[in-house]
C-alpha cells in the first residue's frame, strides 16, 4: 500500500520537465505580453509607464479596430463556410468507388501543401486586372464586359481573398471527412442501399453521426486559424483597398512594428486571443449539445 502511494506521488514528478518547457515557451511570453499591454511601452524606446486599461479602452473605441473586427468576422465566416461546404462535398465524392480516385485524393492535397505566400502570390496573378486568368476566362465566357480589378475594389477584395484562403484549406476539411467516412461500417451502407434510402436520407442516418465529431474538430481548427489571419491578406492586399481587408492581426502588426507602439499592439493581440477562445468554447459547446441530442 505504501509502495503504491510512493509510486503514485512519484508519477507527479514525471511531467515536470515538460511543464517547465511549456512555462518557458508559452507562459513567460504570455505574461510579458500581458504586462506590456498595461503600459505605454515602445518597441525600441527604453522604459515604460503603467497606463492601466487605457490601451484596451482606446482599442475598443477606435473605429479602425471596430472596422478590422468586422472584416475579421466576415473573413472567418465566409472562408470557413466555403471550406466546410466544399470540403464535405469533396470528402463524400472521394469516398465513392470510381476509377482514378487515388490520383484525385493525391492531387487534392496539393493546395494544402502549398506555402501560404506561394498560394497568395498565385492568386494575385489570377486576379491581376490587366492579364489575370480570371478576367480572361470570364470575359471569354461573356460574363464580363471588361476586366475588373478584383483586389482593387472594396466590394470584391475581401471575397477574393476568402476564395484564395478557402481554396488552400478546404483539403484539410475534405481529408478529415474522408477519414471519418472510411470508418463507416460497410454493413450500414449496404443496409441503407437495400432499404432504398436516397442520398440525403443515407447522409443523415448513416454518414452524419460519424461526421459530427471530426467536422467539429475541423471547423474549430479552421475558425481559430481564420480569425487570426495575417499572411494571405498581407501578401495579397496589405489590408487595402480602403481597409476593406484589414484584419485584426494586421492592426496588431502595424501598431507594434510599423508605429512602434508595443503596448497598444499587445492589448489588441490579447483581445484577439480572448475572442478566439470564446468563439471556440461556444462552438464546441453547441456542437457537443447537438451531438448529445442525436
């Protein structure tokens, strides 16, 4: 009995090295950022004065922050929705038995494997107003009378960036769906077919119970990534035109590095992290309750 208690107490010491590493890598930078957010620290100037909640109050009342928050929400909703619909459809298609599906599965990974900078540069060329492939194709099909500057117009720039981001990331959702569909017992599929179930009935009764959990993980991961988007927007538009694609992460970058206001940038960064955590918690809770109802 004593030996078991000694072994149990000893087990608590095993994760200590990992905890120390995590504290050094995650804990200390977080605490430093938290402290900086309550000061007027400059990036290259020595010293900083305590300003309390001033940075947070100024950020929440700043029209630029409010505009960037709205842009970020729009980007997250549009991108994740497109990835969900296209990824689920692709997963269902690749689960079917047809010739060449292994090649198609391999090719589908290519967009996801591309570096974001390469993907953004490629789509900038596609959207190019003078010789872009999109303008050329739509003009030849008679859908456009003249070439458009897709990234130069506030009405279309955000949609164009969302499409580029969704094209790169939908394979992740598709592969997760495909893996879930591969776990569906063949007996269930055969029974549904024998019963004469159509596609939608088979999808709801057979496939959906196996997809809820994996899809929840995929959507949560993509929501977090999309909400803190920076790289693809920065490469494609730099947040323009007229701030129509400026996300919160770009505001953080400009505050901290372009304007050298480290305290202000740190406060906005923590607001972004807090919103991401809240959205994720709400999403997971809602999906869990929905799964329990089923």
